[in-house]
C-alpha cells in the first residue's frame, strides 16, 4: 500500500509540473510549435480545457491553470484518503 500511494503521489506531482511548464511555455512565443510544446499541449490541454469552459481569461491573464492545479491537489488528497480507508 505504501508503494502504491507513493507512485500515485509522484504521478500527480509530475502532472502538476507539466501544467506549470505549460503555463511557462505560454510566455514564450512559438514554443507550442516545437515538438516538446506539442507534446505538452496534448498532455495538458484535455485537463485544462475543463476549467477554461467555466473560467474565461481576464484580458491577457488566464487563471484557469491555477484553479486546475488546486483541483488536482484536492483530487490527490481525496484519492489518498479513499485509498487510506481501504488499506
């Protein structure tokens, strides 16, 4: 059980870093056109699109990734609580 929760926790952490990298990438012109940029968009856009439907950008500022990261933390904590109660 200990190893399973660590693996899940690491996966959530990695995905959080990918979302942060996507946000940072948006500050660099044409970065999304690179191979790495396209890969990063394919991994993060399905998740971020959920939040963009409900939280429109405020001018040039998009706060949906912040909400997405907070939701990701809540999902992780909830999953860890559920797994902890089973084992």
